[in-house]
C-alpha cells in the first residue's frame, strides 16, 4: 500500500550505504574527509535529498489514510504521531545502515553485512508480519529491538495505535539517541585507521 511504498523509499538501502564501503576500498574516503563538511553528514544528506522528494507524496497519502481509518479515535493526533514515527524510522534506519557501512574500515567488504541488516530490518520491522498480529508477550519483546523500531509506523492500522504511541516513540527515539552516540564513537575510531601518503 501507500505506507509500504513510503517505507521503501525513505529507508536507506544497502545500495546507499555501500558507498561508504566503496569509498574505503578505492581510497577516496581520504579525499572526502577533507571536504569542508562532515563526511557522514554528506552521506545522510545525499540520501535524504534523493529519497525524500520521491517519498513525500506517499507519506502524504499514507497520512491521509491514517486520518481516515474508522478505528482511529483521534485522526488528527494519529496522523501527527504517524509522521513523527516515520521521521524517527528514517533516522534510525540511516544510523543502523551507516554503522554497518563503517565496518568497511575493518572488513575488506561490508556488503554482506549490509544485506543481512536489510533483511533483518524488513523481517523484524513488521513489513512481513505485522506486530499487531503477534501474541502480546512476543510483541512486547520484539518492540524493544532496534530493527523492529524502524517499522513502528506500520502499526498505525492497530486499534490501540494511539495508546501504544508514547511507548513506541520513546523506544524509537531512545534507539536514535543510542545509535547517534555509537556511530560517532565508531566514526572516530574509523578515522584513526585512515592513512594519507603523499602530498
């Protein structure tokens, strides 16, 4: 549906994050690190610039669908919560894939790891089996996993979407904060591995 398309276009895929791996393998990472703007910011901004204009119409349509669902008690609030969750999902996905891309500094080719990350995000994110269909115990456990948090917006069809929203938002943006710190630490370590020879 509309959200599936929105989710597909906003989540950074392995193809985008392979760029980090390619930059490390061909040595261009040393040149890019000398740009007057942070390298990771460039990667994320480039993805956002290419994907968000494509995803925007589907996000609007998805928000319209959310607001029109008969089981949603407060469509305006539900729509706003949905859009905030989409933003959090994009940020968390970007951080996860960027972290996997940074493994290229220690591995010859991080592409297989990126592919695994992509599949785990799809499966655990609720795109295959909606979390609302799972038993309460299993759902509560899976909701704590960062891969699952990237798919929280897909839960908007659940009748208890708004009642669960505060907990889901706390988990989602909690993971965003955690992975911002982790990515910064790993990036700092990765930069120490870059050696520039010549003038």
